[in-house]
C-alpha cells in the first residue's frame, strides 16, 4: 500500500540533485530552494544553520532509492 506523500517532479529532481551533491550538500539560494525546503519538511533533507546548505537524510536516501532509482525496499 502506498503511504508516502507524493513528490512533484521538481521535488524528485531536487532530491536527485541533493543525492548527487553528497557531503557538500546544496546551497539554500539555488533555484530549487522551495523544493529543498519542502523536502526538509518531509524529513528527506536537513539544513545546517551555519552555512545554509541542505544535505540528504537517511530517510531521503531510502526515498531516492525507491522513487528515483526504482529499487525495491
């Protein structure tokens, strides 16, 4: 049964870019900042207060694996 909130295509793209950015993360001032903020609200990303960069969370890695890579859980 599907029980995860729907990700718009722009947010799926932002999640993928976040995964590709690795430890460095994504800056808050980029064009996909609204999606990054939305992903943070869903627990898929986290932002550091000091340098205003978003990084992917463990939950974000799992969602990327199932939603972007289409791998089984």
